[in-house]
């Protein structure tokens, strides 16, 4: 049984995350944990707030069944939390040994320059026990034929992350397109990390694409995603390494404003 956590504020973007996950995992045995943070622990009239939250969660499940049908492989745990949003969701993911978290992006018209907001960014930083799949609001579900994995291989790709990537590709028999960032500071260790990763996915991978580094890394990645007809983009989140370049400069936010495919973030601290 796969356990999938979908945090929701009952917005269209959080519903779209659930919709995409239900279609992507339609043939898998899944328990969807629908979690609504309905207020902090000191919320006044907590009982009333929890009742409204429970009703919203029921409506979300009913909407999904109406849209995609009743899938006998899918089950729902609906949870209302009165806590800090980030801490509540992150703690829930760890306590329930969640396999993947699915978050919906905001629409471009909702927030022009940042496609997913502060809370989602905090979750990316705080949740290190499972992959996070970020789903753009303005996309229709389609078969995932190609999953691109982008790295400069400054760090080894851990076995849990390789296993997670292979699991995602197995769901729809996707091929993996490894995209290597060409860094001027490349060394033997990075070459070794890349070689080990390519060997671990060789039976399911296309030929490696070497991405030249121009001034604008975001546009470079985006252009190759479009050129190769990529259906899902995957990266590892290293809090103090490669991914920090995107976080620190706000580039990951810019990348997501342009991405029209789901973005799979693998935890760099996976054990």
C-alpha cells in the first residue's frame, strides 16, 4: 500500500494535485492522506473550525470521485490539524511514514512571479523523509513517457533516491532522461558519482543529455525540457549544495513559473 500525503487548503491548486496523483497512480493501491491545517493550536472556536474542515475534506473526496470515478484501489484518510502549517504537515509525513507528498502549484494569475508560495517552499525545506511532487495547476493529465533527472553530480545520488526515481518511472513504464549540468569545476569525484548513477538506471535510461551552463540556468533547463518533450522533471534537494543555488537566488521559483510539467523533488538527506 502506497501512502500519499496531499496537504490542502481547498484551493483549485491543491485539488489539482490530488486529481493528478489519482490519475498517475490509478493502478496502484493507495491511501491518500488529505490533510487540512485548519488553524493554529490556539485557534478560538476550535470545534467549529474542525467541523468546517471535515466538511471541506469530505467535499474534496466527493469531487474527486465525481471527476475520475470510484477507484477500488484508492482509499482516503481525512485529517484536520490545528497546528502550524509547515510543522503540522511535516510531522504528519514523518509520523505516518508517508511515501510521497503531492503539492499543487498556484496559478500564474494568482501570484505572477512565484508559482508556489511560502508554505510550499517551507515544506520542501522541512520534509526530508519522502519525495515531493509539485503539480502545475494549468496542466491536463497525460501519460508520463519521459522523466528528466537533472544534476551536476557534485554529490552521490543516494540509493533511496535512485529507488524512488525508478519507482516513479515504473508506474507508466517511463524512460529516464539523465541531464548532466556541465560545470567548469568538474572533477573525478563528480565523474564517479555520475557514472554510478548512470549505471544504476542504465536499463531504463535514454542517452545522457549534457546541459551547457549559460548565464541563465533556468532557461537552459526549461528549453531542454521542452525540446525533449519531457513529462516530469526530477532533481535532488541538497540544502547546502547544488539546489541551494536555486533556492538562494530564487531561481527555483523562476523555474517553476515556466515549467508546464510536474516537478519531482527528491530529498538529499534521505537515509
